[in-house]
């Protein structure tokens, strides 16, 4: 059991490293954290992150928001939630 937990933590760290390395360099020169994307503090709990994600997901879902940036923003929000959950569970 302990080995599985250690493996999950290592896998989560590897995912975060890969996300950082593969980030599109042309997208923006300023770095935004996933917490900024979700409009929560870095000390936010899992329930606060989930609540913010749901609110933003409804607002920026491509089926409900027809703006040109809606899909890109929605993807950023989804990625932010996934990464924040990984960081909380480590």
C-alpha cells in the first residue's frame, strides 16, 4: 500500500513537470498560476476549488458562451482544476 501511494505521488509530480515543460511558450510572456485561473487562493480547500471550477465552467462552456476565447478559457479552467487537485492530494 505504501508503495502505491509513493508511486501515485511520483506520477503526479511527473505530470506537473511535463505540463510545465510542454507549456506553449508563445501563448503569453506572463505566468499565471492555476490558482489565478480558478480565482482562488493557493491555500484554497478542495471544496473551494470545486465550487470555483463549476461556476467558471458554466460561464465559459463553449455550448453556452459563443465568444471566440470560450473554448480556450474553458480548457485552461479544466487544466487548472486538475492540477490543483493533484497538488492538494500530494
